[in-house]
C-alpha cells in the first residue's frame, strides 16, 4: 500500500514471516542463523541443554520436537525462497539456502560500529603478580553457542590451562546476561571462573584482558558467524578461537587476525603463547583491526547492502512481465 520499491528486513525472522508473501515488491533479507539451526543443535545434544531423555514419554517428546523442527526448517526455506535476495552473514548459511533452491543466496559480512579509541594508553603487558585475565565468553550465557562454548571451556580447557600455568594465577571472565545451562555450570565449578553478568563498560573489559576466547563453534552441529569477534577486532584484542569459526567467516586467518586451534591442547598452547608474548598479542590485535576496518565496519557494509538492494530493484524492474515478482 505504501508503493515501496523494495522491502528490506534485517536480522528478523518476524519480518521475514510478515513480508515474504507480499507480491509485486522485491524483498531483500539480511539474515543470521537459519531458523531451525539452534533447536536442531539442542535436540542433538539433549544432555547439554537439560532436555529429559529417561522415560518413553521424554523420548516421544524429543521425536515430536525433531519433527516440528524439521517443519520449521522447511517453512523457513520456503519463506526465504519467496524473497528475491537472501544475504547471510555466514558463508555456510548462504550455501545452505543456495543448496535448497534459492537463486540469489549470497554472503554479506556482518557489521559492527566504529569503536572510539581508548581514553588512555592501555598496556598489554601481563603482570606476574596480578591474575592473568582471559575473557571466556560474552552474550547470553545460556544461548546455544555459549552452552557448547562454556561446557567445552570448563571440561577441556580449564584443566589444561591450570596444568600449563601451574602456580601462576589466572581468571576466566564470563560477560553477559543469562545463566549457563546446568551442564555448563557444573563444568565451570572453579573459583578461577568469574561469572560477571552484565558489565557497564565491555570495551574496557576487553582492553584489560590478555586474550578473548571464541568457542561458540567448537561443535560441528552449530557453526555460525559471530558479532563478538567483530567487537574484539574493533578493539584490537587478541582473539583465540576454534578453527571452525573460519568456516562461517572466511576473513578469519590464523596468525593474521586470530589464533586458531582445533584440539583442546592446541587451543591451550595458543592461549599460553598469547599471554606470554606481548608482541604476538599486538600483532594479532592489529591484524584484527585491519580486517574489521576493511570488511566489517557498519559504514562499509551498509553502503554495500544498499548497492545490492538497488541491484535487486533494477533487475526486477527490467525483468519481462512474465518473470515479474509474484
């Protein structure tokens, strides 16, 4: 009714559901994870997410939820295929929609605003008396990716870090709202883990830490793009992450803008190396800032998005009537 030239929806399954059926107006969808992905991962790992499995009724409920989630997947694909362009912030998601029939499923980088420089110089040197500060996670601590991350952190990395640091004090700070799942909470039962909750100045927390861990992609059942990486890059923080993250975000390069490991032992050694080598931390942090400036600044991505929207509108206007938007 507004005689719009295009419909643009950003990171919203509600907007997709509300607009996919509108005819005569080309639709551009900038999207995060496919709708079914978080629940699919949870249903495949019920023990981590507190889903009961003991009784016949529990197992029947799990079966029903898997069937319902498969329907959610098919519905999301059909809604997305009714839109002219789906721009995904993960290469894997772009490939997913393309494999399910979308003719214009593309990869478009995520975005983050420019971060103001620190009000004072921040030394990255690590004191031998103060505890080593590692940021272990940010965001909703009970979310799907963080549940995988925090359980892995507690079960696999924490004991190895304790063995490698020996008598050197260290702390792992978890920042963000929510509470960890019961499985994650049990794995993190250690006084060196500080569950901080919401913090007033997250930028300063990053600047005061030696390393930022990104472990949300440790499990192959849940591989996603992460804005938390962009926050760290914008601040010049040294990021250590599981190598699966580069499958979703191809700009991630080991030794250039991140330190990537595949196994708990590899990740532990990378953390220790970063903590003990200020030059390495600076080099990785500066590489991350360059990557952020090149690809992920909001004032870089938004004009690129508008150009893609304009291309979509131009294509639809020039298409013959028989191929017009329905």
